[in-house]
């Protein structure tokens, strides 16, 4: 299964808010090491499982969209988030969740 990035346009089959290339650029800028594209792609899926399990403010833009975002009636720092926008703060949260997966600290990992 390929990564399909949600842009805010309610992309059919979307399963992530960030691309592999976007994550790698973010990680490279911070000196974060990561595995092969295949491994990182799996970690993106796991991170998205966690992100999508969270409760968000506002309402999903449509009932049938595949992911929690885009959303309506959301404010960040007092400013309205457009209903066709994926906020940068959400993308940063996904990057950090991927890093947690890379570090092996996922809350989704089974306990021994």
C-alpha cells in the first residue's frame, strides 16, 4: 500500500498527512537518522494510527472522509483554520510521532 497524502482536498484513499520525502527533509534538518524507505513508510503508518486515535477539536469536514482532517470550526492560537487546510502543527505532530516509532517508544507497541 502506498502513502496517499491528505492535502485538505479530501483526497480519496488518503492515509497520511505527510509524505515520505517531507518526513526525510524534516528529519535531515534535525540530524535524525532513519531506516530504509520501506521501514520509514511502515513507521509513518504506525504514527498515523496513533494520531488518528486522538480526539480533535471541531468537526470532520465531511462524514465520509478517510482521515480526521480536514476539519471545520477549529481555531489555533485564536485564528480559524480553513476547512481545506492541514495545519502545520498537525504535520509536526505526525513527524514527532514517526520519530517516536523510530526510537521504539511507541504507545502502540505491545507491552511484554
